C-alpha cells in the first residue's frame, strides 16, 4: 500500500511538471496556428491536467485514510475452537496466529523464566510500570506489523484470539470485546465467534482443570458466557454443534464474514495443521461427540438463572 501511494505521488509530480511545461511554452516557436487557437489549446490541456491531478490526489487521500482489515476468531476454552481454527487455517493463503492475547495471567507466572523473545514478560520482571498498558501497545504493534507483512506477500492473517483470558480468568471482566476495542481505531476488524453448549463446554473445562475464575460454579460460568455473547453481533456467532453437523457450510459462512477465499478441500488437509490448545478430538474426521454431562451438573443448571437466559436467547434448549 505504501508503494502505491508513493507511485501516485510520483505521478502527481510528473503531471505538475507537464503543467509547468504547458504554461511556459513559447508560442513563437509554433507556426501555422493562430494566437487564439494556441491559447484555447493551452487552456484545454491545462484543465485536463489539473483534473487528472485532482483525481490522483483524491486517490492518494483515499489510500492514506483507508484502514487495513484484520481478521479474528474468538471462542472460549473447550468449545471446539481448535478444530474450527484448523479449518480456517486450511483455507487458501491463510496464516493463523494461534491463541494470542496481550496479557494472560495463565502463563504470566510469578517467577521469571527464559523467554528472550517475550518482551512483555521480560518487562514485567524488570518491574516496568503500567505493564498491562505496555503489553497492549506491544501486542497491537506486533500484530499490525505481522498483518501488513502477510498482506504484502498476498496472504491473509487470521488471529485466533485467546478469548478465555478476557472472560474466564481472574482478570477484570471487559466492558467490550477487548481485541476489537484495541484495534478498531486503526483497523477494520472482521471477527467471528464460535460457541458450544455451556453444559458440554463447562464439563470439559472442569475435566481439563481450566476453571480459572471464582466462584467455580456453573452459574458463574454462564454469567460470563452471557457477557461474552453480548459483545458480538448475532450474525457473527456460529454454534459448534452446527459446525460438526455441516463443517463445509459453516466454514464457507465464516470465510465470507472474514473475507477469505473458500475452498472445500480444507476438509482434506485441516488435520495437518498443529495448533496450541488442542485438548479435544485427535482424529481427522469432524463429527458430533457424545455428551458427558452428569446429573450433578444438570441439577445445577436447573437452578442457574444465567443458563436460563442463554436458552431464552435461542442458542440452546434447556436440559
């Protein structure tokens, strides 16, 4: 994009030189043409040149002000997000950045470890003030640079954001989708969210030991789940259950939302992609899995007001 703008500026400069040449031309060297014809010709040429200059300047201004696109996939832990992300990664020219988040309390432990490329963590243990603000700034800069680089070689970056950090940890709950909030001023953010039945997702969360919030109840999980849902447009939300029922259709829909090229051959190659957070299925066949929700959780769900609200919104049926 920068090269295109520079080329436009060069063109404008050349046209201005041509206009100067027109205005400085000596009619005494032109024979067989009257003074009035020369004047009319110069005025016509000047108007055409100035019109072209104005058009080029407008194009240059548009290219300067046009915000780049950045694409992001959101999901909570244990909601089928890894296999969905593998399918997105398998689309043509896509480069997927897996489980990125500027500041996760899950990995930022209290003691330092060798991590020479992790500047935010190094800054944290150097006791740099306002570390979360700094981490956000570094994250935004790095993702923007990566996005620009991939776009320059004809690819498309998709960020698989670690949304679990923002909604299901000890961090203060956000008032808005944090990734969109961070990038919306400088980029056009194209985002999709995948969700899973809270009963199944919470069951898997407990099994993996990933309940990072307090109190560790199903009601608290659903309260956070509801907040999460409220930060996304309904048309950008896809259910895991629908995905496993018809993965081709769901990935094609998501590709349109993210403005990615679609090729159904992703079904043949998605399993070759290795991503972090691969806690669930290991096969290369996409299908529904048997629910492992126990009776204790079903009793807890029957008393959960937040779970009831999720069902009333039409996402799932009450069990």
